[in-house]
C-alpha cells in the first residue's frame, strides 16, 4: 500500500517493520478526538481560505460519516496505515475524493497526536475526578454512621490510642481531597491547544490558532512549536498523580484486608466484592482490595516507563513518543476501574465496633492518658512517661489492664494519683479528650464531617 510519506522511498516497507512500528492497534481509541480535532482544523483552513466552503462541508460530512462507521463497528483499521490518523485520512479520501487530501494542510501528525492526547486526557481526567468524588462521598457516608464507633489506632502496626472510626475514614478523605486537587491542577496544563505547531517549526499558512482553540474549548494555546510537539509533561504529571491516588487506595486496601480477617473482625466485606477458595469452603477472600493493591505497582511502572522514555530525547518529535500511549491508556483504565470497584466495596462494607471491654483489655490504649494525667497534676512529661511505663510493666507482670489497677496500686507509682485517674483510663474519655482541631474527639469529628460534606457536594 502506498504510504502518504513514500515519495522519496524506492523500496517498500518490510512487513516486520510495518508490524513493529504500527500504533493503530492501541491508538485507535483516540478516533473520536482525532475526528473532533480534524473538524476544528478544517474550519480553521476554511477561515484561512485554504479550503472552500463547499470543500469544508464535504470534509466535515465525510468525517462525521467515518465517526458513525467506527462506532457501528463497520470501520476496518489497517496496520499498514500505521496509526489512527492515517486510517481516518485514507478513508476520508476514499469517501469524498481529492478534497479529503486537503485536510492535512498546515498540520503534521506530530501536532495532530499532541492535540488528540490532550483532548483524550481532558475527558478522562474529568471522569476520574468524578469517580474519586463519588468514592469520597461514600467514605463520608460511612464516617457519618461511625462517629461513635471506637477502634484501636495504630502506629508501627502496634495498638496505640483509641480513635473514632469516622476519624480514621476521614483521614482517607483528606488524601483523596489532595488527589482531586492534583487532578484539577494537571488539567490546567493539559488544557492547552498545540495544533498549528505542525512538525516542529509551526505552520507556514495563516492559521488562526486562537480560533481553533475556541472551537475546541481550550482556554490557552502553546507558545513554542518545538515544545508543543515534544511536550509530554502533562502525561507524566497525570501518571504521578495517578500513582499517588493508587497509593492511597492501596493503603486503605491493606487496612481493609487486615480488618476483614478473623484476627481483627472490624469489617465484613460484601459477597459481591469477595471470592471463595477452590479448596477451603469457609474462605471469604478480599480479592477486590487485594487486586487494587496489586494494580498499584502497575501504575507506578507506567510512570517510570514514561520518565525513562523522555529522559534522552532531543527536540523535537521522535518515534519513541509513540510509546507514551499504552502506559497512559492502561493507567487511565486501571485507575478508573479501581475507583469504581472501591466505591462499590466501601458502600457495601459493614463495620463492627469492638466492645469497650475488648479495647480496655488490649494494648494499653490509654497509657498516654495516664502520662497526660500526671502532667496535669504538675509532673514533667518525661517523668510522667517513665512512671506510666512502670505501671504498664507492672500490669504485664501481673496480667492486668490499666483499668484493673486499684487506686492503691496506682499510688505505688506516684502519690499524684487520685481517684479521678479512672476517668482518664476510660476509652470514650480518651477519645473525647483529643479535643483539638483535627483531633479524634467526637465533637471535632462531627465538625470535620460538616466541612467535608460541604466540600464534596
């Protein structure tokens, strides 16, 4: 098949080279954006009097007909035509004749694909941000149910202090709020129109690039044609943002996996988002959470892939850049699916509060409260820390909890202990004494719920 760039070549392209260099097997997903950009370019050519009104009408009609062919499954993409752009252009010329050959006036595949990618990313980032917003609302909904549910908080995966489950869940809402802000910020740099940069030097025709940008709803255009065709910073930024988002999902996955175990018994995941064992009939495996955790590394890999791809390329466009699409496409698909699955899993999750007796009997969760109590009685914190540590050692030796000690036992560690110490070793009291902005006290959590409910509307 004759190549659109084949005028200076005497030999046909080797079949192996055709298979090796083609991108239509994956970039065909850009078809709607390629047609959208081509229609805007055609209108710009007409404005510059490079195509007539009749030719423009013919070209746009042909492109719209091709869009219907692709969406109906009738369009045949051909490897030998290399990419989505040439497949559409070849079909356009077949349908409308020589007028179709005028469409590529003033542009290159270099600025064409740069445009298509930005149009694609603009839509996909918007979809991902909406999916993230849905998940945030789901977490907020769960948090509202569990302000009074008290669970152990952990550091180093050791029981540390009691916290409201709502407070714990809202920590992830904070993470996802930063992810949303990053997506919105990346979108600003995606939303810049590169068409008119041509191969690298800009177009030699009087194309009104601002007009093209208005047609495609871009608020800005690129300033340097060489940068415009070689820039993939916005793709790297998106992949970095996607990696952080997946990291946050993965951290919550790890907690859900632990909490769903019989050792923890803090959450029951729905049958709809779990699977069984082929050999052990009793098993209920948290596969959705495990898969999201596993796919996180896949998105990290795509970020490193693109950084490595770009690091040694001179200006302007190089064929290496064809390798930007598969990592981007797969990351988009992975993040979108992970968010949708996660939302369903969290909506249907049933949390169970451990009993106060269980909390009191495990992990000395109120030890810090005892040290704080002594500080309020006038003891320096380091001394209070040591006294409390001795009390914990005593409890371990005698197999008691802090709430099991008598006042006389407490007084053996310090005469500052009075009967009000028992108020300090209560689990609910320990939670509510963390009454600083951002703390786990239940009135503070309720205030945070009001704030995030408004912000995530």
